[in-house]
C-alpha cells in the first residue's frame, strides 16, 4: 500500500513515462512543477500557451525550455481548446490546468463536440491528502466540480475515490460518507443519501470497498471519537476515503489543510474524463501541482 507521495514517485519510476499536456502553461508554478516531474522521470511534457511568456519564465527560473515541447498559442481560451485537441489526437495521456481559470478549463473538457467527456459520464474532483496528524493518505471528493451532488453523483464520486484508492494499492478501501452527524436523521437528505450508498456497497453494487454513512468527520478519522460515541463500524476511525455532502464543506476542508495545517501535502485531479485531468488551484504550491501530476500519472491507463 502506498502511504506517502514519495512512494507514489517511487512507484512511477518503474513504469513507462506518461505524456502530459498543459493548458495555458505559462506561469512559474506550473512550469516549475512540470520541470520537476520531467526530472523525476515520470512524464514527457507539452506546454500549450504564449511562447514568449513561457520562455521568459524559463529564463527567470533558470529552466532549459528545450526539455518541453512548446505549442505556441497566445490566446488563453484557444490554448486550452488546443490542449484538449492534442489529447483527443492521441498526443497526451494526461491534461493539466496551467494559469487558466477553472471555468475555461472545465468548459473545454465538457465541450460536447470536442471535449473529453464520455457519454453519460459524471466528472468529479478527487484529491489525495497527506496530513501529519493522520496515519495514512486520505482520498477525498468533491472539492471543485460538483456544487451540490445528488445521489447519482455521490455514487459516481464514491466509485472514483475507490478507484483512486485501488491505484494506491489499497485492496478494500474504507469509504466514509460524511454528514453533520453519524445519526440516521431522515429529515437530512445527506444522511439519507449516505445510508443508501452504504447499503448499495453492502449488497455489492459498489464493489471492492467498505462504505459506511452517515458519519461525522470526527468519527470517520478518530478512534478516540469512535470510542467515546461507542460506534461500531467497519470504516469509522480508519477511513481511507471521504465523500463530502457538498462543495462548500469539502472546499473549506481542503483549504483548511493547505492554509492551517503545517506539513500537509495535497494532489488534485478531475476523474471521469477520457484521461485524468490535473485540476489544482492557480494559487496552489509547486509541490501540490507536482503531486497532482504524479497522482494523475498513477491513475492513467
């Protein structure tokens, strides 16, 4: 089982390199992260964007631009569409967001004629978190794509985090469907959804995992809270995966870790498209962007 980002990189070094295509890859954080991924031997990379800006960043950061394939396009929106076109043309295994806004990035992915969305697919944001206060990696969803997931979308989110956990070597990941309480309250829709998904997993409709919910965050990850509340669960206190009830809750959790938890490390991508799509915030660190490239590489077919 992979228990750190360092182990993800070690695993990838024994695999063929993936081909990364970066949409509007013109900023220093993105270019530095891609450079480090190339140096780690896990990807070959194409930067799509304003060539002058790319070369200026490379000069400022003492990066040899010849390590990248540069596809010039000085218009942000067209550059993003061109990056998606390269993926559809078979010239890349992973898409990555550079300095472009998330809405432009997602619009290109979701384009009905030229995008990366398979028929009837649900796209969801999946993150992996390493926090020194927890004993293993956590796979979490949905931080950035689905504002208020319905039951069908939560089922898809559960399947995506399970698939990601499998890629991390966890044979039967423990998935906590989070709510404000671990009590089954029928007047709270999130509790009802959690109970349905848990029963589906129990009956094999969601395979190769343990699922329990509703669970509050404390009992999902704290053995002490489980003991105090006298809760019996195959997941509680030892969750590998967290499914949040809505984007507000998950995004606050994510940014609390990035801003207030010293030593926390993260990776983020969109699952459900034709290829993994790296989706971290424009303000995220080089380390987060590098980890996100590694996570996408690990889950790429």
